[in-house]
C-alpha cells in the first residue's frame, strides 16, 4: 500500500441543502432588481446584472423572479416618506429640510427615484399610479382634499422634485449656500405653494 498517494475522494455535487431556499433567492432577486432599476433605470439593467447583485445565476433569477419586465413590475416601488407631523405653517421648510437631509446622508431620494423609474419604465402608467398614490394624494388630503388642494399638492411635489433632481444630479445648490439658508429660501417658496 502506498501511503504517499493522495486519498481518493468522491466528486461532490451540490445538494439541495447547498442551494439557497427559493424564498431567500426570491427576496435577494427582488432586492437586487429594485436597487438596480432605481440606480440605472429599466433599459440599463440586465438579468445578468440582477443575478450578479443577488449572487445567483441568471437561470436562477429567471426561475425565481421571472422576466426582466416582471421583475420591474414587482420590484420597482415608490415608497415616499410620511408627511412630516408639523403644523401646516411649517410644512414647506420641513419638506425641504428632510429632502436635503436625505441628500446629505446619501440616502435614497424617493422623488429622484420616481423620475428614474418613470422615464425608463416598461409600464409608465404603473409608476405614475404609485407616484400619485404615494405623493399627491396624501399631500392633497393634508391640504384640504378639494380640487384646489390637488393643484397645490401637484405644484409642491413638482417644486420638490426639481430640488431633488438638482441636488442628486447636479449637486446644487452648492455655491456656498448653507443648508439652513436653502431651507429658509426654498422652504418659503414651497410654503407659498402650500398656502396659496
């Protein structure tokens, strides 16, 4: 018997215990898809990208998650933060402050995400419906719920979306303005839209 020879081992095949559970794979796929669609938009994301982010094979992504379009429709969600619990007279400044705070922290900005998702969506109406239900309807309700409140809510959200886009894309206002000054000035403009 030759003791110097390497021991013979049997080839191992992955067992079911080695493969991720379908539920955990599905969660990883949906999380990866949501992140990538928000970062890059629908057209710039592939199944391979989602697989790489989820640490799974493209075949597993297709098996557990479905097509790219199906993944978009299931994962691309707009989740706005709740409206601040402040008196209506302070709402404009607080909305601006919260937006700038998210930007400073590098946190997800739902308004900027909404733009990206809407511009690249295979089903733009689904994104529009989420945006309306998440942003416009709660703010309109807070402002009185009538037709005029809906117009004011649309104008407020449009102005905040502009600020969200410029802070995320162009990194402005960065011309030396202190955040407190931006909150004071832009908050006053938002408050005007709320009140008028």
